[in-house]
């Protein structure tokens, strides 16, 4: 046994005996984790859990009592270090205080994510290294980058919500803890889009049936697309023809003589100006 180790062992022995002398209380965490405790005091948990001085109970809330841990610090059986815990186990500890914030059966928890995939208790949250074009995104969106780079790419298209400039956040449309929620936009319950686009979501006297199933996504790509107005199609007519097999025959009469017949590049919304719905006209002409 080296000299250093022997000395450490002696200190440990003294500490445990000292703890013994003071009844059931073990050696306080502070005795050996001064650096952790110091950093902890300046975190949201530290500030909230400190009530007249940091107590071991604050640490135990997450790590367990750890009574035997001081005598065998390297034995993972004696302290909860979270390292090898399943996401369900981690979430259960956090949810013991954050009942309202459970991941439930969200896609994220099914994918094995835990609270610690996005949150850190002791470390100051570090912004993931983002490419310079996304330097100004809000912190919450930055937390999504490491796993969803392909979504950020969609925001780089010519036509897209200005996430990069901080005008919208991933959380404008997705709930951080139930990320799938904002995706259910069908029917006329497009609340998430309505928050900012009240004029497009109705309700209208004459609804466009297109919204009935997929909502706004029937015609728009919500993150961004290369097409005008973030539409799913480059050409206006091509978009309409995906659902309307053909324009009614009388349309042909509208076309100026010699002009091409109604095709995929016809701008149908030149006449159907209230394409999102109308209170005046069932054909969305005004
Ligand atoms: C007698 C000193 C001592 C006391 C008291 C002590 N620890 Fe430790 N603890 C250690 C040492 C040494 C390690 C490092 C072991 C290692 O490197 O694996 C450690 C490691 C840990 C780890 C990380 C374990 C891992 O596997 O990574 C946690 C968490 C921890 N301690 C929490 C606590 C908490 C909470 C308390 C109070 C209930 C506490 N400790 C009290 C000495 C102590
Ligand atoms: C709100 C829950 C929570 C509380 C309270 C808490 N911890 Fe932790 N601790 C964690 C989690 C989770 C980890 C795993 C690493 C991470 O995500 O930060 C951890 C990691 C650790 C580690 C090993 C990694 C490191 O940073 O050295 C030690 C040691 C530790 N905690 C000690 C303590 C002590 C001492 C206290 C009380 C002052 C305490 N913890 C309070 C949740 C908590
Ligand atoms: C003993 C109860 C308790 C446990 C266990 C607990 N927390 Fe907390 N947590 C709190 C309290 C109290 C606050 C402060 C609430 C406030 O500021 O309104 C808080 C705040 C937070 C915040 C908000 C921080 C901020 O920036 O405002 C996050 C995120 C969080 N906890 C995550 C976690 C995670 C992850 C775990 C599991 C590793 C966990 N908590 C376990 C009590 C707890
Ligand atoms: C996919 C990433 C992600 C996961 C997983 C996650 N969170 Fe969060 N959480 C966030 C983001 C982003 C915010 C910031 C919300 C805001 O700014 O409005 C947040 C905010 C919080 C807050 C403070 C605000 C609030 O809503 O009360 C608490 C507490 C919290 N999370 C706890 C948890 C707990 C407990 C878990 C695990 C059951 C968890 N989180 C899992 C991303 C996540
Ligand atoms: C640690 C990795 C990770 C982080 C961080 C993360 N996600 Fe995810 N996310 C996943 C995985 C894995 C899936 C499962 C589907 C897949 O493979 O894409 C997923 C799925 C999703 C889905 C699809 C949900 C559905 O119902 O199909 C949305 C929306 C989403 N994440 C949004 C977010 C947002 C917003 C953030 C930031 C607050 C975030 N994610 C952070 C890994 C992550
Ligand atoms: C303007 C609202 C809005 C914003 C902002 C937004 N999303 Fe979405 N997101 C949606 C909608 C709506 C869907 C459903 C799309 C579909 O089903 O075609 C979706 C789908 C997803 C999906 C699953 C489908 C896919 O394409 O893989 C992921 C993952 C996702 N979003 C992540 C994110 C992330 C990460 C951010 C921030 C960088 C973000 N979203 C910002 C509205 C938004
Ligand atoms: C039937 C397809 C369709 C549906 C469904 C649809 N849109 Fe549109 N939207 C369009 C077309 C086509 C344009 C381009 C109009 C033009 O050419 O002038 C447009 C343009 C827009 C514009 C930009 C033009 C402006 O007037 O500011 C916004 C914003 C918009 N839509 C939001 C929404 C929202 C929010 C929803 C869901 C509530 C939605 N759209 C549903 C087809 C649709
Ligand atoms: C937080 C507010 C906010 C939410 C929520 C939001 N948008 Fe937007 N949207 C904007 C802003 C602001 C613009 C203007 C362009 C910009 O600054 O990004 C815009 C632009 C658009 C445009 C393009 C308009 C054009 O002239 O080209 C479409 C289409 C659109 N949004 C559809 C949607 C859909 C669909 C949803 C729901 C999935 C949605 N938006 C949710 C704020 C929002
Ligand atoms: C996602 C499918 C879809 C797309 C794309 C779509 N529509 Fe529709 N549209 C419908 C449905 C469904 C109805 C309702 C038909 C019914 O109730 O019989 C409808 C109704 C209409 C009506 C009212 C007359 C009627 O038959 O009830 C007009 C006019 C119309 N659409 C024009 C357009 C134009 C112009 C475009 C392109 C900008 C377009 N639509 C794109 C699905 C779509
Ligand atoms: C020059 C103007 C004009 C253009 C361009 C136009 N429409 Fe129309 N459309 C009309 C008028 C006017 C009516 C209604 C006639 C009536 O009152 O019955 C109509 C009616 C409709 C109807 C409802 C027919 C019904 O049976 O009730 C649909 C569907 C429609 N248009 C689709 C389209 C599509 C798709 C395009 C683009 C390829 C388009 N329109 C371009 C003027 C136009």
C-alpha cells in the first residue's frame, strides 16, 4: 500500500469513526465534495434547496442517503450516480419533485431520452457548438441541435421561419417535454400556428376542406422549404392539383385567348385570393 493511499485510508477511517460518534449522521457530503458543493450552491437547485445552509438532505434528494458510500466511495452500489441508470429510473427521481414535468409516453422517452439528455444539474448548461449561421438562436433551440441537425437545415432554406435570427424558437411550436404535441395540427385546431397567424386559421364561415386532415401542413412545410411561402410545391397550380383532380370546365373560358390552358403553373390564388377560408364566398374568391 502506497504512503498516500494509507494516509487517505486513515483519514477515511477517522472520518467514519467521527461520524459514528455523532450518532446516525454519516460523514457529510461536504467533507469530501467541497468543490461540488460550492458549484452546486450557485445552480437553480442549490439556490432552491438551500434552506438555512446547504444540508446533506439536499444531496440525498437525488443521490439517495448514501450511508455506506463514504466508506467505499468507488463502489457504485452505495450511491446513485445516474451514470448507469435507465432513462425510466432517472426520470422517476426527477419526477419525484417535478410531477408536472414527466416525459410520459412521448416520442423522446420512447427513444430512451431522459431528463439528463437535455438538463444538467451540476454543470452550467453549455450551448452546443452551433454553426455560425445559427449563433443567435435561443438557448432552448440550441439544446435540440445536437440531435436534430437535419431540422436546422430545413430552416436554412430560402423560405423559412427565421429561427436563425431568433424570431421563432423550436418551442414556439413544440412542447419541450412532449415534443409531438404541436404536430397534431389536423382539423381546424391549429392553435400553434394560430398563435401568430390568427388570420389564416379561422374559424371561417367557408373553411377550405384542405385543412380538415393535415391542417396547415396540407400545403406548407412548417420549418422551411425552397418554395415561395414555404409551400410544399414550387408551382401554385401543382399544389392545388394534388387534391383537385382538375379545374372545373368553366375555368377554361377564363383563360385569355391563346394563353396556355390551366396548368400546374397557373397561379390559382390570383382569383382564389382567400385560399385559407372566407366569410363571404364559398369558392374563396373574396
Ligand atoms: C469520505 C469521503 C466522502 C463522503 C463523505 C462522500 N463521498 Fe461521494 N465520493 C467520494 C469519493 C472519493 C468519490 C470518488 C469515487 C470515484 O472516483 O469513483 C465519490 C464519488 C461520488 C459520486 C460519484 C460516483 C460515481 O460513480 O461517479 C457521487 C454522486 C457522490 N460521491 C455523492 C456523494 C454524496 C451525495 C454524499 C453525501 C451523502 C457523498 N458523496 C459523501 C468520497 C466521499
Ligand atoms: C437535483 C438532483 C441533484 C442534487 C440535488 C444533487 N445532485 Fe449530484 N448529480 C446529479 C446528477 C443528475 C448527476 C450526474 C451528472 C449531471 O448530470 O450533472 C450528479 C453528479 C454528481 C457527482 C459526480 C459528478 C461530478 O460533478 O463530480 C457528484 C460528486 C455529486 N453529484 C455530488 C452531489 C452533492 C455533494 C450534492 C449536494 C450538495 C449533490 N450532488 C446534489 C443530481 C443531483
Ligand atoms: C428534491 C426535489 C427536486 C428533485 C429531486 C429535482 N428537482 Fe429540479 N428543481 C427543484 C426545485 C425546488 C427547483 C426550483 C424551482 C423554481 O425555481 O421554481 C428545480 C428546478 C429545476 C429546473 C429549472 C432550472 C431553471 O433554470 O430554472 C430544472 C430544469 C430541473 N429542476 C431539472 C431537474 C432534473 C433533471 C432532476 C433530476 C436529475 C431534478 N430537477 C430533480 C426540485 C427538485
Ligand atoms: C428534449 C429535451 C428535454 C428533455 C428530455 C427534458 N427537458 Fe426539461 N426543459 C427543456 C427545455 C428546452 C426547457 C426550457 C423551457 C422554456 O424555456 O420554456 C425545459 C425546462 C424545464 C423546467 C423548467 C421550466 C418548466 O417547464 O417547469 C423543468 C423543471 C424541467 N425542464 C424539468 C425536466 C424534467 C424533470 C425532465 C425529465 C422528466 C425534463 N425536463 C426533460 C428540455 C428538455
Ligand atoms: C439527445 C438527443 C435529442 C435531443 C437533445 C432532442 N431530441 Fe427530439 N428526438 C430525438 C429522437 C431519438 C427522436 C425519435 C425520432 C427520431 O429518431 O427522429 C426525436 C423526436 C423528436 C420529434 C418528433 C416527435 C414525433 O411525435 O414524431 C420532435 C418534434 C422533436 N424530437 C423535437 C425536439 C426538440 C424541440 C428538442 C429540443 C428541445 C429535441 N427534440 C431535442 C432525440 C433528441
Ligand atoms: C412553426 C412551427 C415549428 C417550429 C418553429 C418548429 N417545428 Fe418542428 N414541426 C412542426 C410541425 C407542424 C411538424 C409536423 C410536420 C409534419 O408532420 O409534416 C414538425 C415536425 C418536427 C419533427 C418530426 C418530423 C421531421 O421532419 O423529422 C422534428 C424532429 C421537429 N419538428 C423538430 C423541430 C426542431 C428541432 C425545431 C427547432 C430547430 C422545430 N422543430 C421547430 C412545427 C414547427
Ligand atoms: C390549401 C392549401 C393551404 C393551406 C391548408 C394553408 N395555406 Fe397558407 N398559403 C397557401 C397558399 C397557396 C399561399 C400563397 C398565397 C398567394 O399565392 O398569395 C399561402 C400563404 C400563406 C402565408 C403567407 C401569405 C400571407 O398572406 O401572409 C401564410 C403566413 C400562411 N399561408 C399561413 C398558413 C397557416 C398558418 C395555415 C394553417 C392555419 C395555412 N397557411 C394553411 C395555401 C394554404
Ligand atoms: C411564434 C410565432 C409563429 C408561429 C407559432 C408560427 N409562425 Fe409562421 N411566421 C411567423 C413570422 C414572424 C413569419 C414571418 C417570416 C419570419 O419572420 O420568419 C412567419 C411566416 C410564415 C409563413 C411564410 C409567409 C410568407 O410570406 O412567405 C408561413 C407559410 C407560415 N409562417 C406558416 C406557419 C405555420 C404552418 C405555423 C404552424 C405550424 C406557423 N407558421 C407558426 C411567426 C410564427
Ligand atoms: C390537401 C388537399 C387540398 C389542396 C392542396 C387544395 N385543396 Fe381546395 N379543397 C380541398 C377539399 C377537401 C375541399 C372541400 C371539397 C368538398 O367539400 O367537397 C376543397 C375546396 C376548395 C374550393 C371550394 C369549392 C369546393 O369544391 O368546395 C376551392 C375553390 C378550392 N378548394 C380551391 C383550391 C385551390 C385554388 C387550391 C390551391 C391553392 C386548393 N384548393 C388546394 C382540398 C384541397
Ligand atoms: C381567372 C380566375 C380564376 C382562376 C385563375 C382560377 N379560378 Fe377556380 N374559380 C373561379 C371562379 C370565378 C369560380 C367560381 C365559379 C362559380 O361561381 O361557380 C371558381 C371555382 C373553382 C372551384 C370550385 C368549383 C365548384 O365545383 O364549385 C375550384 C375547385 C377551383 N375553382 C379550382 C381552381 C384551381 C385548382 C385553379 C388553378 C389551377 C383555379 N381554380 C384558378 C375563378 C378562377
